[in-house]
């Protein structure tokens, strides 16, 4: 309940505190401090929950992509990232910036991020082994892909798309098109 309250406060753009989360969760003001001694601990738990939801979205998308098609898997991963970030902007903000807590303070979040990086490395290594990529510089491809999805999600969060003439109902389609353009650029013709 407290974690959900913290996520909701963040989604509203409100200041997140343990006391306010307790009030929202309808528990006594002192009760949460047994579980979360301070705001950082509460926000680390909220980030871990947001990350679990993010990871579930990625795993669901990858389960539908062909195991033998690394570029299809890379696309599925990227689309899952983008769709989740677009639909959950506050959760994206919590896990992607240092605004709410110090990222290194959560071993679970650090481990999960490392696993996701390793997953993309594996997908790209498979694509390289199959001769599907223009370049064998997998680190550069991985970082460029991350920059694309992160940057796109950040543009959405910061409200840039209306200035670019992209209506709210077009953002996901634009995200898919940007990702497809990127994949076309890294794939051998």
C-alpha cells in the first residue's frame, strides 16, 4: 500500500514523503517507519516495484518474439521499453533519473539493470553471429539503441512532442517508426 501510494504521489508530480504516503495509504503516520526509515528507502522500494513492472513488460514482449530472430527480439525489447515508458511516465521517471533516490542504493535495481544490459548484449551478439548487422561494434549499437528509447521516452515525459507536431494519439506509432528506422540502419540490407 505504501509503495503504491508513493508511486501515485510521483505520478501526480507531488513531493513524496513517508508521512504523505502513509496518509494516502490510510495507515498511521508512524507505522511506515518500521519498514521505510526514510524517504530514500521508500523510493528505492517504489523504484524496485516500477522496475518489476517494467521487466514484466519486456519479458511478455520477448515471449512473443521468435527465439531464433534476434532483430525481432531486439525490436520487441525496444517496443516494450517505449510502450511501458509512454504509458507509465512517473514510473519511468523514478527508475531512470536520480530525482527520487540514489540508484546505487538498491542492489535489486542495480542487478536487474545489469541483467537487462546483458540481455540486450546477448540479443545483439546473436544477431552478429547470424551476420545480420552492418557493424560488429555491439557496444556502440547497444548504447545508440538505449539512447534512442531513453531519449524518446524522455521527450514524451518532458512534453516535447506537441512542438514537433506529434499528437498524443500518434506518439506510440511514432515510437515504433523510430525504432524500425534504427533497426533498418543497423541491419545488413
